[in-house]
């Protein structure tokens, strides 16, 4: 199991590094609490992730991802039509998140955190 986790961490950290170099700080969608573990394992911060966006009305809005300074903002602040890439922290409901984003006009690439 440790070997699998180490390999995932190495590949995903490198993938995010390349994306940040190409696109700048990344925007992310959805923050289930369990994603905090993956964010910590990848040592992600506000240097890589600009913000995480949640559905309007979520009690998570105006807080930070635990253990980071990554803000959690409302989807109303996210212009999906201007984005070409977004990180999905809700990997366990990937299809639902993709459908939600597409319904709001997103045509870019969704990268699942796991």
C-alpha cells in the first residue's frame, strides 16, 4: 500500500506542478472533508491552488481548506467560461461534478485529485 501511495504522490504532485507552470495557480471544485488528507499528502498550498469553489450557500464558503491558506469561495465567483482546466477534489463523485460544471458552461479539462 505504501508503494502505491508513494507512486501516486509522485505522479500527482508532478502533474500539478506542470499544470501550475503552464496555467498559473489552479482553481479547484468541491471540497469534501476527506480531500484534506490528499491535499496534505501532496503538500498543496495557496501557491498551487488559488481557491476551491463550492455551491452557493455551502457553510464551507469564506473558510479555508484545513491546514492551509487555500480559500473556499462560492461558485458565483467562478467564471467557468474563462477556464480551461480545473482540479476536482470530489473524485468520488467525479461524473456528478463534471456534469455540474458542463451544465454551467465549462468546456475545459477536469483533473481528478485521485
